[in-house]
C-alpha cells in the first residue's frame, strides 16, 4: 500500500503470526504500527482507547489496582491505563513477540512498568495461577489484521474473561464497526450480554467498545 506524503516507514518486519508489520511515523498521527494496512497500535488506535478510558476515568466508578490487557501489541492501551491510573499493576499479554518488540523499540512500551507475558490469551486465562487472580479492568483487543480469531468470539472465552474479572470490575472489548463489521460486532454483543449482567456500548471513531460490568 502507498504511504502518504508526510509519512515515513521506520521499519518493516515479517511476523509468523501477523504477517507484514510496518512501523510508520506521520506528521498528524505520530508513530504507529500497522498490520495489513490496519493500525494496531498508536495513531487512531491510541485515540480510540484514549476516549474510552478517559470517559471511564472521569466517571470515577472504577477503583483500579490490578489491570490486564489481552492483545498488548505495541502497548497503546496499556500506556493509557498507566497514564490514568499511575499506581495500578498492569499485565499485558500478547502472542506475538514481534509486535511487543516494535512497541519497545518505537512506542516507549518498556518505560511503562508493565509486566509483559508472551502467550496466547486463551492459554493465559486458562492457567490455574491466573484464574486465582482478579483484575479490576480487563482490556480485550485481539485482532490479527482485520479479524478476531474464532476462538476469541466464543462464549467459552468470554466466560474465561469474566472468571478473572473482579466483582465491580469492567472488561472492555474493542471491535471494528463499519460496513460488514457492524453485524459481526452486534452478534458478538449478544454473546457478551448472555455472560455479563450489564453491557454498555461506546462508539469512538469506526469502532464500538463494549463495556461489560461484573
């Protein structure tokens, strides 16, 4: 894909999980990471999470001591959790070491004081030690390119997320919301509503964020 005027490719690598990964710097959006032309960290993704988490922070309903990011990528969401809740313990999980490495190299991920785990998000939640832990906030952003792997769409996986969510905690699922992605997102919303007692919808940019309350 062509890179727009005012943008520069800082690095291009191939990941066995995500395929072609590009780190791009632009005048308007700063540094961001793209997979298949879709921004995965930084840029618009940072703004989507910023508007969502800022709204949550301003509501003051969440007392955050222990946070979990499933789909850490380059660390956009985790950096915002650190910004809004500086005292929180944050764990970030990602299956792709290449994405995490790019986050460390270009996005300041290493300076955030995040515990980074390179592991499949389902295996992480199925770990007995993890299942005994409770998180006040769980962010779920498990895209590979433009798609969420099938297993992360199952009610079984959603139940796993709820198992480690503290009482009074909030899990936020990020989904694309344009064109054919809209009905997909709404089918997923129905599954969330079957598992969580309360689900709120928030629409930043071309995304929908499902805020699930325990």
